[in-house]
C-alpha cells in the first residue's frame, strides 16, 4: 500500500480542477495531478532548450551593433540590476555572458514588442536575422514567443494543463525552434519526453468534444471543402476527440473526428503553392487546406493550428440522432451559448440533444 496523500500538500483550490475532471474520485484525481506535473516537466525541458536557442540567436545579431550586445537605452534598468547582482555575487566584475544568461525570457520578449519605436528599426535591420527561417513578420514571431512565455509560466507555477493539449504545445515549441535553426528543432524532436508522457495520461478527458463558435459560416465551409478546422494558436483547445461547429444560433449536426493536428511553420499563399507541388501526400494536403483557408478569409502570416477532421460523410463522423442541428433559442443579454468561442461537451450528450437546453 502506498503513502496516503494529504490534500494539504496541494491545497483544495489547486486540486479542484483534477477532482472535477475525475468526478470527485480523489484517487484518480491524484494520479492526474501527478501526471500533470510529469507533462509540465517534459515541456519545461523543451522550453529550456528553445529559450537558450532564442536568446543566443538574438545575441548573435545584437553583438554586431553594440559591444555588450544590446542597445542600452531601451531597457537600461533591467540590465543594470542584473549586472549589479552578478557583481555582488561574484568576486570579480560581471562578464557580459553572465549578464546575458541571467536576463529572463520576458526581457528578450520586449525586444520584439512594438511599443518603443526603436524596436521597429531593431527588428528590420537586425532581429529578423535571428529568425532566418521564419519567413514572416515581427508580430507573428512575437506571438509565438508570447505563447512560449505563457506556457513557461504555467509550467513553472505548477498550474493545471488540463485545458492545454501538450502535443500541440510541443509542436508550437518546435515550430519556434525551426524559425531559428531547423537542425535544432529536429534535435529537440529527438530528445523530447512530452509524447511519452502524454501517452501515460491515467484518466481520459471527461469531455471529448470541443464546440467551436464562429460568427459566419466560413469556418464550416472550410471543413466542408477540405475537412479541416483552422484554429488561431492563441485559442487553446484541450485534448478532445471530436469537433463541433456553432454559428447562427445552432450547433451543426455533424461532429467530425480529429485525425491529426499540424502546426504549419509558415502561413502564406506562396507556402500553400509550394506545398501543393510537393511529392509528399501530407504536404499536398496541407497545401490544399492552407489555400482554401486563405480564400475564406484566414489571414496570411498568423500562427495557426490545422485540425484535420474526418469528412462529413465518413463513418468516423458522428451525427445527432435527429440528423438536424441543435438549436439555441435563448435570447437577450447573457444568452450567448459559446462564450469565448469555445465550449466542451460529451459526444453522447450532443448526439441526443435537439436544443441547447438538453445540454445543461
């Protein structure tokens, strides 16, 4: 018999999402909590490698324009504080490498932000060269770095990752690395432990279907034409098996199964054309999806996740028992059904519903 776990080690508030995910079964909740820590550790290892790669690539460019590798007037206070601390902790004056190593990810992220006008010149003339394989703009790179920063903090603070898909987060980490050095990205892929940790999840997700809200039917048209959902990387979708579409006060009757999730390195018409000419079937498929999405208003240059879904007529696509949509007839203030563009349900509940009151 193992050690009896004590909730005081964790706190009720921190333990709550795991208990809810396991319908109050504390034994399962503890195993899920321990698994969450294992996944966070595996992700942190990958984040560490990319953070060092990111920092060194930026420094390589900055060293060409300043003796200590940074235009001091942009954030002099932070560097002075780090330099002073390093000097206090050492027997000799702080060396540039010591200062650089102790500047956190938030500091480097600021270099990509667009608030100081000096940053635009810095990007255009120097920092874009730190991401030689990105083929995109500063905003897209910044969004990728901010995404990494958010995940890093969540892992470091031991927060729940239940509403994140670790496999997708890993792909985004590798994508950022590939913008800097494709060989480094392949190295991280070879040594990562996230994939094995994900397989060890002790309790399957309680809710297996994500309902995606959208204001027009373009999102659904993309699915109809090429069997895919294009998700903006800043919308986190938990690990689920099925996707549903909500728009115009209804949930569509089809719930396609997720077949694969890709995180494209580049999102543009040029990249779509290149992929469609590839001899690789998967690249051709991605090229068709990208081209279709661009035609339907998915803007070029962003960070996206491509959910490849089972076709409408596939036996892997589930349908409501009535074969009709699930209507949302509630009106008035606060009546929105998919607030924030995302909501989760069990597939079995959805298949037997005729309107959204059946889902409560």
